[in-house]
């Protein structure tokens, strides 16, 4: 590896630098901050995308922080999945900053805007770091950074209900972090290492005396990350936090932050423990089964709750629980198709759900509407936003030819592959339920309300509808051209299963 | 000439209707005249692009084009075989008639209407040109979803209810179909349509084959309105505007049938279906559908509702023909795709003329209407005779072939179903014709002789003419019989 | 019950006790400040646990002078970990306390039941 090749660490350092710059520049000229943030995310995105050719399945990109060899030093290790996360986070980052430009001007007093962008850059830093780090404690630190930042972001408007939602989120989030820390301690006490690969190697030949501790650690890890991912029994914090937060923050939380919990589950189950861990395959498999059941319940419960909602953003938030279920189910099917499908849904859901929240934000910004019933005929007065919503709902439902469909196809394929027909039924039922809640909104948007000629077009600012529309088109693009990503995800997952 | 050629033509055909779509979006409100020209032009151009594929189709050759793909089974590819060409040609002709008719019929929300008409056209063509079950499913689902705006076009309470019912049937059907596709891929060789069986009894075992078959029948059966999955049809047809009903009944129901055709010939194959013994069950279901739907049709006073039930019955003729698993039966079934499209298309377009000119929907109010609309009701009469199966009409050819097919398959009792159905058809169609021409006061003030506008009359008469042309010039190359012969010849 | 074994591992036992105490306080006390205290107790229990696993009997502080004689030292990594952990815990507490202040300003109460009850306000 070329020694001067520092992209992996720059992915974390650059947004951190911009996070620090934002309040300083904000003191000088407030209007510059948004451009600074845009520039920062663009740089990060460029760095992330430039890695695409360098990481191939089974051929991870490893970077030793400060030149310290692992397992002593912190290692940055980018595999295909990490790369996918990094690209999704950084690219979505640009669009969210762009969207925040107009939206947050109205939500926040001008003197606090620069702090908002600081938080935004900070949460990107943490999520990017979380996705690429190869060190388990480093992962915890990044997790805490994005967790604390997201509590703050939920409460950023200082609105009454937002504060309450943020506090609820904080209590559950902090408890789950303690679980993860405890699990790390357990794991360290039996393996004596913090590097993921090193732990994984030690675990493979763990002496039988320590197996119980390792299993306990696994359970604590899963519990902790499940809260962050908002899986079904521990999802209670999500609907309120995601629906009350300002729309770009909702989009950020739903599209990216909860994925971090999923990614944590994935890292622990597969990278750290792995199928062959110390001849405990049976236990490992049954734990997978348990998580898969929680995921299946999330799919159904999230969708059922979403149908019952009258508030648009609340509905979208519940739909996120359902989709997190898809991702986790795909990962826990123990079939490489399922894993690939799960990660494809990370991409599909990030785009689809972000677009949903951004469009909901457009409606709020322009009309102040939150309730689904108020959206009557908005398809005529706000055609681009509504169109983006309709297009994104294809992906959220999982109808062809959207990215959500490709994900669902692979997850279904994984269900068959591991002979879990019941889960296949759940996936299909989930998409029917998703059709109910998504099409209800599309119906109100386009097929009710006054006639076309009686309405004037009152679209939100371009800086708001363009990101939403781009994300919606993205779902379509990655649905048709799934060949760009899916094959490498497939082969990376296959390697994972063999190991 | 090689057996397979690669050509960009299928893609052009599929995207040609988007010209109409863009036309609607660009000119829609500002220049109505230009927009109208684009609607008709786009549809006609599609028809013109389909025609050059005719020579290859007649020889049973195949045109292929791969679009995109990745991962297991995920492959978007186009393939024009004779069956696909036949269906696409039918689609294009029907669509052209419907679009011209719509120019006179549709008055409100035109932009949306033409946009979705064009989109549906494109997706239906996609179904016809699909090279594998995955592509077919993609276009099928899109078509399924985008039919909704056509059904609720009027935005009345009735239309909304019908639309809701439509979605309540279609979306679960889509999920079921997805299960079928993925199971087929899991247990079969490939999703591609190769004109032969791609799933094998020896590898998979009978129970799973039966499960996949039933799932497919459930999934496609909703569109093909096999009883008891027909529930949405009698509501959706009357609610939609007349040209949309004509398309719904004429071709969109047939998309479901087209899926079944693919399942029968390109997934299972005739031998396997015989070995599985499912054909008798399907025949019984189809027979029950034919008789029951005809009985339902008799009790309807709303003309379009009666026509809708008649469609339910007629589409099952095709199912009947397919599952007789005999050459003549297949010819009859496949022919009926086109024949029924033109007959039912004529009838629906006529019902639209009646509604547009007199505002009447109910049959009991139509006495003497033939004096006001002689040409329209003339076409209606021709199509009704076709439905009954009078010689020299398209309907007779179908029934004859189906009858021969039933004998070939050694299931002569299904001829009785055909005869009873003809009788019932006569019972529910002839009274309308009789009332229209021979009842009522000829000097009634409400009914001066006053034909409708040319835009609507021409498609009506053209469709009516086709009913006779297809019944008389049966074997002329290019008409359905020549193409269906090739399809059936390659299978049996 | 083998009391001597528990007594030998007293720090683990205390850590467990603290963990349960913290969890109880966090879950059951309606007062938000008490919840935060519970959270802190929870975190402290984990810190105690971390230090305990790094403990080596009769170990010295891990300060390695150059050329010094070989000696038994405790594992320094857990200590480094809790330092980070404490920083994280403090920042979480800071955020939660500042949220508490804002909540008190808006709701006029720090009682979780009361705050939940005033949803519609």
C-alpha cells in the first residue's frame, strides 16, 4: 500500500475539521457556514467515492492509524459493506446539508445555525468512523459521538415535544451504549484484544472456559445495537424522536443513524464472531434466529403501526422500523443473498426514506401540513415534491423496478435459500402493508382535492425539492442498474459466509 | 437468417409511447391541438415500429435485447417471439383505436389521462416483449399500478370505491406473483422464456410444482379474472371512462392471460402439465366461470356492468382453450385474445358513445336508441353477434376451434359449456339490440337521428369491422390466425 | 453459598449491585434528574468492572521507566478505556442535564409522568 495514501483516515478527519471550522466561520460570517458545510461534505464524498475501485470483495483496505501495527494500534479497515455505508452516508450528507439551507433558516434563530451545521458535520464524522473502523472500542467511541449528537439534533429546535422526545431517546440510547461498553469489556476480558480481526481469530479458538463470557458479550452487543437500530421490542424511542425532529434531521436519523445500529449488529455477528466461532455454531445460529424473529416482528409491527398513523412524519417513522426489520432479517438469514439484499436495502431505504422525510418537510415548510388528510390535492400545487414522494414510495413498498424491489428480491431469495418460508411470507406481507400506508398518501396527494385548473403551483424552494427528487430518482436508478453494486455485495457476502 | 437476432427495435417500441407522455407533459394545457397530434402520433408510431418485426415473427424467429441485470435472477431483457409480437400488435391496434376515441370522449383531466394511457401502453408492451419472468413481473406490476389512475379518472365516489377494490385485489396479487417468480427461480433452471419447459418434475417433485402453479394462477388470475378472483372487474369497468374500459377489458385483462400463456408454454410446458394433472381443474374452474359470469351478466341493468361480466366469462374461454392442452384448443384460446379484444372493445366503445350522446347507462332506458345512433348500434349488433358466435364473425372461429380442441383433448363435454355460453350470450345481448332498433317510439323527441363525432365513430366502426374481417379473412398472413398457428406449431 | 469466593471478587459483586441499582433508578424513578443519576450509576458500575478485569494481584502502576527492572504491572488498556468511557459518560450527562434545564423551562416540571401527561398542551 502506498504510504502517502491517506484517504481512509481523511474520510474521518475532513468532516471533523469542518465541524470545528463551522462555529469559527460562523462568528465571522454566518451566511458562509452552509457553503462551508456543503464544501466539507462534498470533499468527504469525493474521498469516499474515490475508494470505490480500491476495495474489492475479500480484499479489504487496511490503514494503520499513526503507523501503529494492529492489534496495538487502531486500524481502519474498509470492506465492501463499510465502503457502501461510507458512500451512502457522505453522498446523502451533501443533499441533507443542501436541504437544511432553506429549511433550517426558518426553524432556528440565525445565531444558532452554525452550531446546527457543526452538529451535522460531527454526526457525519462519527458515522463514517463507525463504518470503517476496525477497532471495537473505537467503534464504541464513534457510536457515542453520533448518539450524543443525534440527541442534540432531535432537540435542536428547542420545541416542547422535541425536548421530551430527545430525552426519551437519550435515556434509551445511553443505556444501550452501556450495554455495548459492557459487552466490549467482556470480550476484552476473554480475548485481550480490541482489534476486530484479532478478536475474531482468538474467538475461533477460544478455550471452553471462556465461551460463556463470549456468548454473554454477544447478547449484550446485540441488545445494545438493537436499541440503536430500533428493532421491534425496543423501538419505542424512534417514532417520537424521528417525527418531531426537523425534517432534515428526521431524514438523517431514519436514513443513516439507525442503520448504524444495524451495521453494529452485522459487524459483531459476522466480522467479530463469525459462523465458525469456537465450535459454537449452534448457539451463534440460534442467536441469529432470535434476531431474525425480532426483525420479522419489526417488519409487521412497524408496518401495522404506520397504517394506523394520521400524522405523515409519524407514519414515515414507523415505516422505518419496518424497513430496519427487512435489513436485519436479510442479514440474519445466514444466506449470502439475504445479506446482500439487506445491504441493498440499506441503500434503497436510505434514499427512499430520506426522500419521504424531505418531502414531508417540503409540505411542512410550504403549507404547514402534518396530517395525511390535509395533503388533499397537494399533488397539483406541489407537483415535484409529490412526484418525488410517489416515486420513492415505489421503493419503500418494494415495487419493481425500484431499488427496494431488488433488495426485497434478494431477501426473499435468502429466505428460500435458508429454507425459512415463514420469513418469506412475512416479507411479502410486509410489502403489502407498506403498499397500504404509502399508497394512502399518494392517493391523497394526487387523486383528491380541487381540479388542476383551480390550483396554483406553489413549490417549495429548489434547494429543498431538488434533493428529494434526486433521492427518488436514485431509487429508480439503483433499481434498474442494480448491476453496479449488487454483484460485489453478493461476492463479499459469500466470502463472509465461508469464513 | 439466424434463429436469434439482437436488435434495438424492441426498446424503441417500448419507449415510443413515452413520446405521447412527454407530449402530454409539455403541450398538455398550452397547446391542446399539438398535444392531441402527439398522442395519436406517438401511438401510431409505436404501431409502425412493431410492424417491421413481422417477417421474423411469422417464421417463429426471435429478437433479443439485454437491458440490465445483476445477481441471481435479476435480469431485465427483452425478447420478441411470435406470441409476444402477436400480443404487441394487438395492443398497438387497440391502443390506437382507444386514443383516437378518447380525443372525442375525454373532457376533463386530459393531461393525466393521456400520461397514464401512454405509460400503461409502454408497460403492456414491456410485458409482451419480456424475455424472462423477472422482466415480465416488473412490467406487469408497473402496469398493474398505473392502471389505477385510469379507473378512478372521473374521481366520483363510485370510481374511488372501484379503484380501491382494484388495488385491494391487485397489490396482494402482486405479492403472490412475486412469491411465484422467486419460487420458480429457486426450483427451476432459469426464469428465461425458452419456448420449452424450464422446470422439471424429476428435480423438484410434484407438490412443489403444484404449489408454484397455484401461486401463478392466483397471481395472474386476478388480472385474468378467473372466478373467484374477478371481484374487481364488474366495479372497475363501469367506473372507468369508456375507452379505458375498452382497453381494460380488451387487453389489460389479457395481460394476465399472457402471463398464464407464458406459465403454460414457457415454464411448465404441455407435457409437464399433463403429467401434473392440473389441466382438468383449470378447465372446471374456467367452465364454472364462463357459465356463472354469463348468468350474472344477465341480471345487470347497467350496460357496462353487463359487458364487464361478459368479459369475465369470455376471458375464461381463453383459459379453457389453453388448458385443453390440444393444438386446436390452444389455437382457439390464443385467437380469442385478439377476437375478444375487438368484440368487447367495440361493445365498450359503443356503450361510451351511448353515454356520451344520451347520458344513459341502463339498458332499460335504451329503447329506440338505434334510431338515434344507427351506425354505433350497427357496430354493437355486429359485436354482439360475434359474442354469440354467429358464423362470419370472429367469435365463430374461436368457438369452432375450441370445440375441435375439446374433441382433440377427448373432453367433449366442454362443448356443452361453449353451447350453453353461446345461448346465454344470445339471451343477454340480443334483447339490447332488439330494444335499440325495434322498440320505443320512433318519433320520440329525445332521439333525433344524430350520430356522434367522427373521432369516436371511426374507432367504433373500425373495431366493428375487425370483428367481421377476422371472421371472414381468417388465414390472411398478419391476422391473428397466421401468428397463432406459428405459436401453437412450435409448442405441439 | 460460597461467601469467601464472593468476598474475593468483591469488586465484581459491587459492580453487579451498582448495575442493578442504576438500572432500577433509571427505569423506575419518575424524576428526570434521578434518571440521569441512575444512568451515571449504571456507567460507573461498568467502569468498575473494566478496572477490575485489568487488575493483576500485587501489580504496580504501569509506569515503565527506561531501564527499570521487570516488575508486575496491572493491564493499562482497561484504564485507558475507562478514561475514554468517563469522557463519554460526562458528555452524555452534560447533554442530558442541559436537556433537563430546557425541559424544566418549557414544562415547568421534571416529573416524567407529568411531562408525558401534558402531551396535547
